[in-house]
């Protein structure tokens, strides 16, 4: 919105007696001059000197609509929203009725504030064109020290003529983003059990094999006999899969699961447990579930009669759906 000087004032042309730049003469950097009136809100104030004394600190405009939202313009007649009194007029824009918006809402917008120069019959506006973001914790955005009162009050500058002035505002909602999930926990969840016997394990030459489906959501287990990814050539890989057609595309499942390779001789099973939020077609598991050297050790009981037994426990503990905007 234009460069500020060492005192924090906008660089808008000639300096006043206090060393701050004013809105009298300015190049095109940040200061827009145009004949067209503001698109969304215009406020004409008569008897400015009386109002500035009668009103406490600020003036709050009527509600106006822009970009599908309701807004109000706040004009601080002799200060800003932090300092009680300064020698400047400050302006601020506030988004209203935010309690009706969903949790996690965000509104991206570009705003412009205007002041009408009655001598030149043009609207002057400070603009930088950058996108500002409003959210639950920040519903206002504005410009401190919009114009110093000396410059504003001098009739020769054209902003205050016959004790009358005109302010305006534009708001362009260039995008609103929302992302949110609703997790519904299942208090009394059921546990699914599935056992999968892989006979003639030494003859399994394909890259992977899938078990038959089980449970309401048609889960299945995939086995990579010679490993997958970082486990390739050194481990077996096991994954729990959720087919894409099992749940709606906007639904996810919060799952805790345990996968075991049975020790058929000594009961020293190899187990791995994980928790994941599954979306359709997800495959979650373990690339290095168990080392091939350990699995094939004849002194162990993991391969008996060339049969590998895999057990799976699946606990559906929650359902995740999208929050609507």
C-alpha cells in the first residue's frame, strides 16, 4: 500500500509540516485516482467537524454485501483501533455474521478504501492488490494512518469541502477456502478377525497375492512373498487394503489393526500393529513385516509343511466425513 517513511506514514507525495507524506501529490505507486465510484459502498459525511467532536472515536457504517458476505466500514476519525487518539484518520473493514460460517472458515479478499477529491472529482485509493485472509481469529483488516488530519482538513486539497467528505469501499472475494473433517468415534466397535493360510509358500512366484475379502467394507490383505519397496528381496510385506468401491469417496475410516504371522510350533508369533485413517483404495501396512531369513529358518515355526498362516484383527473405531461449507 505504498512505502512508509521512518515514522510509519504512507509515502503519498509532498511532506506536511510534521514530516509525514500526505495525499496531495503522488505518483502511481499504491495511490489510485479514478472517476468511477466504489463498487460496493459509498458514505457521504456532512458536518464532519461536528461529527468528529460528537462521536467518541469512530464511525461504523451500515451493513453492505459484497462477494456473498456482509461487511461494514469503520472510520476512525482521529486515531486507529489501537491508539486512542492520533492526528490521522484510519479505516478498517469488518466481516460480519461469522458465527453462521463453518468451523475452520477462511475468506480471501482484496479490499480498497476510497476518499473522494471534490476539486479534482476523482476517487483516491490506496491499493497494493495483495490478497488478505480473514478467519475466525481475525475478522477485520484495515489501514492505520490512512490520511493525516491536516491534509484532510485543508479545503485546498479537496477532501473536505464545506465540511463534507465522501469515503468508499470495495471488497473482492477472490477465493474462499475451507477444509474440515468430522470424526465420529464408535464407542462399541466390533473387532474383525480373519485367518489366511498360504500353502506351498515356496511356489509363490507372483509379485503379490490378495486374500479373500472380509467384513462389511470388504477388507483384504495383500502379501508380497519377496517384499515390496524397501522390503524387496529381504522381507515379506503385508498390507491391509480398503477397496475403492467399499465406501463413498468423501468418507474415511479410522482403523486400528494388527497383523500376525503365526508361529505354528512355539506360539512366538510375529505381530505388527498400526492405526490409520483409510480413504477409498488405500493400502496401509508394513514393507518390512518380517525378514525372509527369519521366516524361512527351519528351526522356527513360521513355515510348517510349507504353509504360512497370517492372522488379521481390524477394529473400526471411527468414521470421518467432510464438513460442509
